[in-house]
């Protein structure tokens, strides 16, 4: 049996392109029947975000210099892509962006339970489909409990910040590798691909990697 392809994904649950890119990649993996293992890694889109967060439209205009119309067009595009990939984006004008350092700590803890991937997906859905506040440790603990993890332990992990140093170290590692935006996907520890590439492009990339391994 061939060794599964290692795929490292650096992402943030506040990033819509991270879930779009992941869904595109998974479709490509399924249609090419590629044996693989996925590892998630933390990245904060907004490390300086205040506790109360920021309105999504205001945030996008301020950070990227887009107009309200461009911002709305982009969200419509993402909603359409999400539907095609089986993900339900429900953007609203009052939706807010939040800092995700606590979310990344909880994902790291979930990895010790063998549930990193499940929690990551649940947090994407919690934010983009149900617009839940992922900066609130009680909400994060609830999401963990909803996928069968221990809620009191999840909350304790966030209250005592026991994984803060480890998560910060992991974030710094990827920053030192030159990662400045997400999603960033590293195949076989050596091939870096950034952004939501689309299913066909991911298929092509997988084909190239497979050819090199033969």
C-alpha cells in the first residue's frame, strides 16, 4: 500500500476561502481516489481584533479597501461556490468578524482527542451558517459539546489557556515559513499552494505530485 499523501492546511475559521478551498480540495481528492491525511494548522486573520469584534462589511472595507458593493458581490460569489460544494454560507449585514486565538486553542485540544478535523468543520459551520460568536468561550465549549467532546473540559482549556503557548509557537512557525494569507496548503511537506484553487486545479496539482512519486 502506498503511503498516504500528507496535506498540511494553514487556515482560520473566519476565512470563507479556507472552507471553500478545503471543500474544493476534498472533491479533487475523492475524484482522483488519492489516499491522504490532513493536518490543520492555526493562523489568525485578525490577531489585533478587539474582543467585541467588527462588522464584516466595515472590516472588509477597512482592511482591503473594497466598496460595499464589491464586498456584497464577493459574498454572493462565495455563497454560490459554497452551495456548489455543499456548504451553507448565510451572510447577513450584521455579521461580525472575531479573533480566533481561543478557537485555535480548542482545535489543538480536540486534536489530543482525535477530533481536530471534526471540530474545525463544526466551527466553520457555527460561524458562517449560524453566525455564532466564536470569540466567546462558552459558545466554543458548546460547539465542542455538540460534536461529543467534554464541555466542562473544553471550557477549562480556554479558561486556563493551557495550550496558548503551543498554539502561538505553531502560528509563529508558519509565519516564519512566509505564510501571510490563508488557506495555505502544503502537499508532502514541500509543495505550497495558496488560495482556493478550484477543483480542477487541485486535481491537476494532485496529478503532478502523484507523477513525481512514481
